[in-house]
C-alpha cells in the first residue's frame, strides 16, 4: 500500500477488516499510520508492545436507543453513541455530534483524531467522541429538550468529571448542552460542573469557549505566517461553513488584519469583496438560524450568492475549511493551488480528502491538519474543567492568552517533531508523530491494558 511503512501494512489491513464499512475511520487511521514509519524505525518498542494496534482499538464503544416524543405526539427513535477511545493521558474528552450522517464509523474517526489532538494540547485529557443521528434542524426547543433528556438518561451512567467529559460538536451548542446538563443533574442529584464543557457562563462555563475553535485555528495560521516573516495584513481568506467555528475564525482573521471574502453553508456560498459583514452573519446564523443566501438580500451590491458549487473556486491567499469532513477534494485543492493559495488550515475535523492533502503537499502549500489547527476548542474545554475543579472563573483576556499560548505550543511541537523525524515543514507528520509519541509513551508506562 503506497505511503505505508511495511511494518504498518498488517495493522491497517486489520483496522479495515475489523471495522468493515467505516470509511471515515479507515481514512483517519491510515493518515496517522502513514506518518509513523520513521517512528517505528527509531523506536521498535512501540511495535513490540503492540501499542499501535491497541491505539486503533477503542477501549469502550457504547451504542444505545434514544426514544422521544415529538410535538405531534409521535414516538421517534434515534441511535446514540459514545466511543471512549483512549484514556492513557486522562479522562476521555470529546464532543457530541447531532447530525443525520452520524453512525459508528463517523464517531470512531472523530474519537481517533481526538486522541492525538488532545495529546498535542499538553493537557491531561484522553480521547473520545459521541453523538446521535438525530437532526436538530427544524425541531422546536421542546423537541430538542425531550431528545436531549432521553439521550442523557442513558449516557449519564457512562460519564463523569474523572471518567468521560463530553462537549459540543456539530448540532450541539449551548442550548443542547444546557438540556443535557440539566438532565444529568436531575438524575444524579449532583452539581458536577466538570462533567460537560461548553456550558453557559452563568452556570460553570468558560470565557472564550464559544470562540475557541475558530480563534485557535487562526492563531495557528498566524504562527505559520510568522515563520515566513509575514502576517494577516492584506491577506484574502476564504472560510467554508458559517457555523460556530467559521464565524469565530472570521472574527479573529478580521481582528488580525485579514479580509474574509467568502463563506458558505450546505446550500451554497457568498462572496463579499468588501469583506464579510460579521454582525450580519452572526445575526443570520446565531439568532435567526437562517440560510447564507439571505446574506445577500441584507448586504446589497457588494455581495453575491452562488447556489451549490464550491467556495474553493474563490481565489484567496489562505483557505480555512471549517464545515465538515471531506468537504475539500482533489479538484478543489488543484483550484486553490492554481489560484495561488499558500496556506490551508483545517478548522473542521478532517475536511480535506487524502487526494487533496497529497496535492497540496506536492505544490508546497502549508497544510495544518485539524488535530493541530482546531485543537483550541478542546484546549479551552480543558481550561473550563480546571475552572470547574477550583470553583473559579477567569476573565476573557486571561483565557484567550492561555489559548494563544497553547496554540503556539502546538505549532512549535509540530515543527520540532517534523524536523526530528526528517520531514521539515510537514505539519501533518509533525502533528501525527508528536501526538502519537506522547500517548504511546503513557501506554507503555501503564502496562498492557
């Protein structure tokens, strides 16, 4: 298999055989394994102790029924998941995704990525992920509350501040976290603030948590630019998506002097040559929960809407895919390269296909993988856990400074590790190897468990 060290062929084949039909998990596993050839050559003890095989097998996989009643009085049934992948560094930590595309393979890919992402933060958190095939779009607050209460009625027995700490992901924001935490508190009769992160500021949440994933992605790009003695000043940026990650990536780019000229949703994309009007976008998406097509009606002549198509057709200096997995393919990557894009940083989880990643590498585009570039969200979740444990609350500026420092640290670890293992400038190899080595060393120390 091209790209895989001979010693890792069998491991990947085993992953595919034992996890049939889970294409996203196969993709995530192969991406990491492809980077580990130099590591196994230098440290054969990882192969001898079957650390890599153990890493590819979740410690625990939980699947459960979620029955609930809609506003019409009809009983609905969804499926819930929690994959507790690896706890070598700390309690399982990772979000919950509510989206109709969710199945076990999606959750396992996300949980596997989370292991290395969490390790890169340098904070004591393991990797896990969860969710449901429930679609919150078009549902009333009452329906979402009843679903969340039913979901937590099963999940509560598997989580805890020292065991497993979920957060939000696609389809799970402050509203859903509130309903989930309320049911957990009701069932357990404990105000265990550290059991969920992404909470409201009035009841245990952290400043900057809402902004953290988008801000962190941009902080990472800022560090890449610094290695080139450059900055965001005058840079044109394209961002895919218009949800939480995209909105706050746009906000931080603007604060640092860049201009975001396009963003998107599942229906199409808008191009605004004057720069995206962030207040309008926030009102449209966070308050009215509308479609991106409505942006043009309110913005006027400076903006145009393209139904369908690819937002990556818009020429830019920096591209930030912030929507969902495998949204940027080889054709899109070729277009970005042709148009002179120099940096691509993943704000979403695995939004670039393997073909796109390979093409960008060959063209010399700096590619920042999600496990490094979007680690700001989980890093700030860990900071929220710290505040909960000490019954404390930090100011916005202090928390943002902590986030920026963590992202600088991740960037520097990626660069130093890539240099050490013979892949200078390769952020993907640096992230995969640095995360792996930290987790693998902890696993070796803990014995065969």
